[in-house]
């Protein structure tokens, strides 16, 4: 679905942050990581990674309100670096990945929040449950990558409650609040 979006024009000039129009970027799953971290009974703060993100970022430097993001995260790519725990997370006790194979985020509003910062409000869907989420975003860099493709990089953070998405097993002993950190790089695909 996301790959059918029409790509906008490239950067107005190499090395500048100004755009003539919104630019549409395809997320690079090799340079995108979504990390979730929580408290485990107060003893430790384990983390889990969601890889293979598929998504589209539209960024308009002159009118950030015209920017948007849509991302899909396949739950098959969850990785806590412990195979048995990964199986449990994918089970019906938590994400029920057989029934709900992916999570998604779609922005509803993008606002400037200071120099190089954005506030992105959107809808997060996990297990078929959609809730509003606000991402605090930092623009890392806009320019060309090694392949001479216009590229953009962002970091973002938010905190969600597991119980809001019916993945609250053991809450509140295992913290209901989960801190999410996202780092992503996205490029304008080369013309075929």
C-alpha cells in the first residue's frame, strides 16, 4: 500500500535543508530500528527491537504541517535476543502475532517544536486496537547518501501503556509503561 504512493520531487539543492515542495522518502529497514524498553519487576530494564519497518515519510521543510508518516512493523521481526522470550511475546499472551502480524503508525498532525524538532501526533495500532500517540522527533540530517539519493534521518521517542493495546500481562509488576525509541533513515528511491 505504501509503495504505491507517488514520489515527490527531490531536494532543491544538494546540502540545503530547504525544499521547493514536500519530498517523499521510503524508509530504509536496514537503517531503521524501533526499540521498546520496560521495567521488569524493578530489577532490570530489558529491551526489544522491531526491525524490517516499511513506511513512507513525507517532509516539507517550508510547511511542516504538510508532512506525514506511515509505518508498518511486522511482528515477525521482534527480537529480544532470547528466542524463547520472542516466542512468548508473539503468542496470544502478548502480541498474538499469528492473528495480528503487524503493528502500524499513521500520523494525523505534524508540528514544529523548535529548531530541528517536531511533534508528530498519530494513531498507533497494535492487536487491532488504535490509540493516539505523540512522538517527540529530532531531525538528524537532510542531504545525499553515499548513493547520491536525497536522504533524511530522524530520531523519535514516546511512552505508551501496554494495557491500552491488550498486551498487559503481568502489569503493573512488569511496568505498564513502555518507552519507545525510534531511529530511522529514509531516501527518495531512484527512478527505475
